[in-house]
């Protein structure tokens, strides 16, 4: 970058993106969806075991993890896929680029605005979802649940970085939307099937370190692992915990990898945008 970042301009772009999402009710809709699912899973998550009612925060989080892996990446990709290409089609991008603002500041402002919208919806939604159960939660439960919500936000930010990359590369909104859906299918549905196929082909002989390394190539799996290793009770619900090397069960290492999923696609997006 040829000059230092003008944070005032970044703030203006970010505020506009956030307000746009408020006006079109994105934040409200996502928050309501998260709240309803959180409340329903807290009460009904054990229905398949023949019981209904709140059975503890660990059981609730274990059930929510599977849901969030499907919802948050999809919402993040839909929120961001037309951020740049949409401005280009409307003709407003040329006007924006003619102003005394760098492309990095434009990208960073848009990314921060989208991240703030997604984070607000996530915190409000999952917070409101467990509000009726507040009297049954202890300090440790709240700490554990806050960690789950934070990890969901980080995963959403990772997929927002990927959606910005799609928006910069795509030639039009139609192709950008198709690429965003393909990314969702790949990371949420196909990736783990390919890993399971590799295990079957190798007849279970695939080295655990290699297997764990491959899991790091998917931010959705990093999110899953972050929540698996946050609680002994949750670990017991996943056989995956038995094959992970101890070096990759450290939450600090997993958070660092998730941050890499945020920074690297964004850096490549900036390079491509330039």
C-alpha cells in the first residue's frame, strides 16, 4: 500500500454496509432464525433419546454445532458474494474508485461492515435463544456458550473472506452466486465425504497426522474441532476426537488456523482487486 490506512474512510464504508444489511432486514432475519433454532435445540435436542427438556449446555452446543456448520457458511456466502461485483454491475464501483480512497480501504470497510452485521445477528440470535434458560445456567456454562458463539462468528468471517474473493473474481452477479453455492457445497457437504472416501480407499491406514492436516483445509471442520475439544462431554460424543494428534487439539492452535482462513483469502482478494 502506497499510503497509510485512513480509518475514517474505512469506518464510513463499514457503516454503510452495516446499515444496508439492517435496512434489508438481513440482521433481524438471521437473528430470529438463530434464536428459534437455539431455543428449539435446547429443549428438543434430546428428543431422539426419548426425553424432552434442557439437559445441559454441552448437549445443547453439540447439537447446535451440526446446525451452525450448515447455516453460518451459507449466510456468510450469500451476504458477501455480490459485494464488489454488484457495485460493478450497478456502476457505483467506478464512482467509488474515483474518490480519494484506496482499494484496500474499500475492501476492508466492506468486510468489516459485513462482519459486524453477521456478528450482531449471531450474538443477538443465540443470546436470545437461551435467554429463557438463563436461570439454569452457571458461570461456566455461559463461558462455554460464549466460546461457541465466538467460534461461530470466526467461521462466518472466514466464509465472508471467501465470498469477497468470489465477488472480486466473478464477472457478474449470476456467476458469483453460482460460485458461492458451489463453495458451500464443497466445504459443508463434499469435503468430508472426500475425506471419508480417502479413509475407505486407504483401508483405515491414512496417517492420523495427515488426516488432521487435511481437516485444517476446511474452516467448517476447524469450527467443529474447536467446539469438540472445548468440553470432555462433547468429545465423548464424537469419535473424531480419538484420531486427532494432541498438537491439533489446542484451542489456541485451532483459533490461529481459523484466523489464517480469514486473513489469507482476504489478502488474495486485495491482490486480485488491485
